[in-house]
């Protein structure tokens, strides 16, 4: 199975985890997904009052420079770990 196929499968698996991850883990999942699918963070950083989207952007931006393949592999590994 190719890395892209594994990444797509991990996306599906992430919606059916046995328990909901904590917020920090959810941010990591989001950031790795965005880096793996889109590359480095783009666009404007959300304003101070938009806490959720600002945290998501910052988590994604923290991965700047990570290759898309590396981010996909980390995403796959994290989802597999959370599946138990």
C-alpha cells in the first residue's frame, strides 16, 4: 500500500477511534493532516479572539519545513497508536 493510500486509510480510521483524544492530541492530528495534505501553513494567522482556529493554525505552522511524506507518516503512526 502506498504512503498516500495509508494516509487516506488513516483519515478514515481517525473518525472511528475507540475514544476521543484530548485537545492537544487533536491539534497534533489536525496539524499533521494539514502538513501532509497541503505542506507548510499558508494564509493569515487568525485573530486573538478566534482561539480554536488560531490554535489550529499555530499547531500547523509549528511543522513548517516538515516534508509532506514525513508528516503523512507521522499522522499514520499517530492514528495507529490511538486505535490501540
